[in-house]
């Protein structure tokens, strides 16, 4: 499978992070702290960046949040996107405060003139804009014409895209979101077929960690496999740090941005005589910070394990009180169960 499947979009610059045009699909998240609380917000951003977050979005709902923005931009260590609803002055203020990008929904920012005022500020300051189209705030005429649908979402996005182009502004990306996965996917496909504007993709209001990751993996994954999507956010009702891990896992599964250790493990069956579930979780935790691209297998039985995981660089297979250490399907050693994990880690670390 090719490492890079993305459709060629135009390249945009979000505070020095390039998006689109074959650049790696960027993973982003959003803080859920009170933005006016600078220390708490920066602490959360630090955790996000440590987890791999490449662009962070913060809400700027009022003047207190706006006042905190310069310090947040300065301390973030990654480009900051200011999330604005309803108030174009907060968008302009955020750009003046150093935000690399503002996310606006032209459908609720107060009309064409106000949208263009934000565009002018972004242009003057060399910043980017994210146009966010959402199924909850579609224009009346599009709702009359199509109802809430992929067509309405895509046409709304095209409309705003044309507005920005008419102002000779090209440093923008578009997001088209609905909580309905199929509608989100169809709307992004429709827009992408007609435009080279980079797309930020995600499923809005995806839900709690379990359902949110499943919905996002289906929706984001479906688009990524068609080469659509230049940056992603996995929206979860959870700690935003979880969004980053989930984002990279989706990219990994889609064959994009492959790095780190991929742990493969068997589903277990009646042949399993050791606690593979705990063992696989431990291996995943212990390998979480290893940057080298490796496939490591944790298999439930010595009879079929090494063969079934032939494509793994290293692996263990459990037996009764003992197990096997193997590499590329070849058995290296028989070991007591208690030593399996340690010996596997010695092998992995020795190869890095
Ligand atoms: S590797 Fe062994 S234990 Fe695991 S599913 Fe296959 S046969 Fe069952």
C-alpha cells in the first residue's frame, strides 16, 4: 500500500505548518479549558503537543478569552487556531493577537461584509482561515432547496469558498461537518470533486470515547482512503489528549503517517492459555514512545501464533506457563511466561 494517498490540494500555511499538496495529514485537537485561564489552557496544550498535536484550536467566545490569546499563542509551541462564532470583531482581534488561523462559520458571523473584514485582516497579517460549514447552521435558501443534506453542505462550502476567492484570498481550508457520518463523507466528496482547497475532516458531535472513535474512524477513514483530507480532528467527549492518539491511529490504519510500533494481537480462542489481553495492553503501553516503525505481535498460542503473525518484526506467543519469542515467523526462543514481556522489550529496544 502506498504511504501517501492524498489527493493533491493546494498548499496553505497555518503558522508555519504546511497543509495540503501532499504534506502529511496533520493531526489537531481543541482545548476544553476556560481560554481566559492562561495557565490551565497552556498546561492542556502542553499535554496535547507531547501527544503529537500539530495545530491546536481554542475557543475565543468573549473579550476575556481574547485578552488571554497573546500569551497562549506565545506559549503554545504549535500554531493556534481561534474558534469564533457570531462575532467578527473577536475574529479580527484574535488575528491581531497572533492566532495563526481563525475558524469562522460565515453562516453565523453576520453576513458577507463581516466575513470579508475577517478575510482582509487575515490577508494583512499573513494568517489562515478555516471556513467551517456545519449541518446545524445551513442557509435558509439551501435548506429550502435541498433540506439538510450533503448537497446543501457542499454548496454552502462552495459558496463561501467563492467569496474568499473573490477577495483574492487563498490561504484557507474548509471543513464540512455533520454528526451523520454518511452525510459528512458525501458532502466532503462532493466538495473535493470540485475544489483544490485543503479539507479539515472530522465528524462533529461524534460522542463519547468509544462511539466517537468508531464514528470518526469510519467517517475520517472513508475519506482518507479516497485521498480526501489534509488535516483531521477526532472530536470526542473525552480528554482532548485522547483525540490525538485516536487521530494518529486512524492515519496509521489508513496507511498514512506510519510511525511508531503497531501492536497486532490475535482475538484469542479456546487455545489461549495465558492472559493475552493484559499482555497486549502492556506491550502497547511499553512501546508507545518508540518512534521506529515496527510491527509487534502478541499471540495467544504457540501452535498458530508465530505463523499467523509472520509479517510481524517481533512477537510473542503464549503457551501453558511458557511461550515463544519469534521474529518474522521464525521461533527464536522458548521462555517461561514471566520472562516473555521483558525479553520481547529487550529485542525491540535492541533493534532501535
Ligand atoms: S493465534 Fe492461537 S490463540 Fe490466537 S486466535 Fe489464533 S489459534 Fe487462537
